[in-house]
C-alpha cells in the first residue's frame, strides 16, 4: 500500500507541475497565481503548497537534482578518472545528446525567456547556483582528502561550474534567438573545447580516482 500511495503522490505532484509549467510558459511566471494553478489542476491551494512550498518551486521543480548533479558525477567518477574529467565529460555528452539539462532541447527558448523575465526566478537561480557550488566544493574536498584550510576545492568547483554556466548561457541565448539545434550544439562544443584548453593540469588531474584496487592513494590535491 505504501508503494501505491507514494506513486499516487508522485503522480499528483507531476500533474500539478505540468499544469503550472504550461501556464507559466503561456502567460509568464509573474502573471500566474498559485490559486489559478490549483484551479486548473483541480486541487486545493493547500495541496499545491504541500508539494511545492513556494511558487518558484513549481517552475524549478527539479532544483535539488540540479544542485546535486555535479557532485554526483564526482562521487560516481570511474576508476582512473579525475573530478574535472567526470564533470566536463558529462557536459560534453549532454551537448552531444541534446540534453535539456544543458538547455539543448526544443522549447527551451521560451522556458529561458520566462525564467529570466522574472526577478524572483532569477533570485532563486542565484540561490541554486550558490548551493550547487557549496555542495560541489564539499564533495571535492572529501574526494581529495583536503582539509578546511585548503582553498583548491572551492576554486576548482568555481571554475567547473563557470564552464557549465557558460555553456548553458550560450545554449539559452541561441535557443531564444531560434537558431537550429545542431548549430547551437556545434557552438557549445567549440566553446567547451576552448574552455578546456585553458585549464591547468593541476585542475584536470584533481581528485583522480585510483585506476585499480592496488593503486596508491594520494593526499590533498591528488586522488580520492
């Protein structure tokens, strides 16, 4: 029964999110009220708030996944792979696969217009970006065995997320302009190649996971 109840809750949450997203894309975020979303989804306002504590959560309903994603890539990096290789390799694959995660999907132009057209959503995205950086910093610190006095985890997290943000920003602007998806992807790959060429070997090698069970473990800035 618990499994069935949980599935129904997930279905209700997804339904509310889908209805709200459709309304936001049609009219704009600030022009739609939570009460209107509740009416359109055929639920009470209290039900909406039970699933989404704030109106911004209706639009950015996967923010926790977004915040944890770079850290997850580092935690699950393959043997012999560094933290930067895990994060940058995933960005490359997302561009190639035309992933919505990096802004490369049909319809993303309107989504981005709505997001940047609302001051409250822009503030929320700043909070999401800050939390993403803080979490990635701690993940890198743990992966490399670095102590609290070591600034490298924070600096490396900032550089990796700056590249990710640059790719998303590039894709977003191009999608708003209505440029062909393949053209946007090619441009994003060119920018990613250029960004990677500027990175130091120290950054690219940071927190490299040992290649096998007998490989030696390094100290801070080495492997983990």
